[in-house]
């Protein structure tokens, strides 16, 4: 199922526009976000960098959010991950999407203009209405967590 999402391409200071985001394959769950930079950026070991993508989105309603996820190849091959784990784009945010990258490796990593640095997925979300209780119902698992169900 495809839903229309408005995407704004934000020009650079020189007036250049970013590439239009696209899905890598027919079955991709997220489209690639590219570094919208004019020259290479070096991320040193243990360093954080925030990189612009040149795009902003307008989600169709407050029943949706967009999520920025790491690219598995960057993480497993180069130790480059998102600085915040997963980025959340709320339905009412209209600013440029920026990607915070963190270098977990012991080598510098170079991001070149147009490199795919993350991926964006749009997901239906529900807001909750908290009902505060002093007790919760019992379950088979109870309070067990962090490996309590085995390996």
C-alpha cells in the first residue's frame, strides 16, 4: 500500500537541490536518506556529526510518524551508527531532516556528497491515553526482562 507523502526539497546556499529520495528495491521498507553536503565530511573515531539531507516531509496526519534508521551496511562494515539510535520525525515537524552519525570504529570515516547515510520509514502510530494504576494484571512473564526468557 502506498500513501502520498509531501516532500520538500531544500536548496543549498548555491541553489542546488538534493536528489529525490527513492526506495532501493521494490520491497524496501524505507527510502534512503543521502548526505546533502558540498564536500566530504570526516567522522573521527568516537565523534558525532549531524548531516543535512536536504529534505523535509509533511506526514498525512497525526496518525503517522517517520522513523530514521541506520543503514545496516554502514553499521556492520564501518561502525557508523545513528547517534540517537532511531530518529523520530513527529507528524507536525516541518523542518529539514538531519541525521546524527556516530563513529564506533577505531578508524576515521569519510562521508561524501550524496552518500546514503540512513533510511526513512513512515509508520502508523497510536497516541495513548494513560490510565494510571497502582497494580497491573498478572502475566506469565511478570516482571522478568533482560534475558529472563532464555537465550
